[in-house]
């Protein structure tokens, strides 16, 4: 990702049917991205490499 990624995006908004905290981990069920697809796609592409 470009160095500007963190400054030029506005994050992502997700919804889920339930959420719990398990230690240092969030467990989310039935997650849907409702805003932030470009951000999500960029993160996916970086992690895929």
C-alpha cells in the first residue's frame, strides 16, 4: 500500500449479528461491510502478497 493509505482513507464500517470479546480477539458473526469497500480491498491486496 502507498504511504498515503492511512491518511487518505476514511476507514470501514461493518455490521454483524453478534459480537463477543475472547481475550485479545473480537469474534463477530455474520459480518457485512456496509461502507469501506475500497479500504477492505486494499487491505486484502496487501495481505495477499
